[in-house]
């Protein structure tokens, strides 16, 4: 299923924005408002531990799809 960015925003209004291509294939930890990435890397446990160490005891974790990837360059 393909949809435009505008269609995705309407369908998933609380979803995070597109992720930069540099994070493809990695785990990222978002702050509580999903406005900034507080940690990222290949290992879920390490990324989560880094986010907790930064003061986010329950970070929102997301696995970013690998390439081919549609996102911000």
C-alpha cells in the first residue's frame, strides 16, 4: 500500500514524522513528545539504556526500516 505523506498524516495524526535516512536500519529512542531523537544505534538494549541514562525512564522505541527507505534525505 502506498500513500502520500499528507495521507499518512491524516490517517495517523499522532504518528512520528518521517525519519532521516541516516537512521535507516537502526533503533531510535524518542523523547516523550516524539519531537526529538534522544538515542540511536543498532542494538535495542544499548539504545534504550542510553535513553534511560539521559533521563527518559520509559523511552518510546522505534525500529527504522532499512533501505530502500522513504524518508527525509
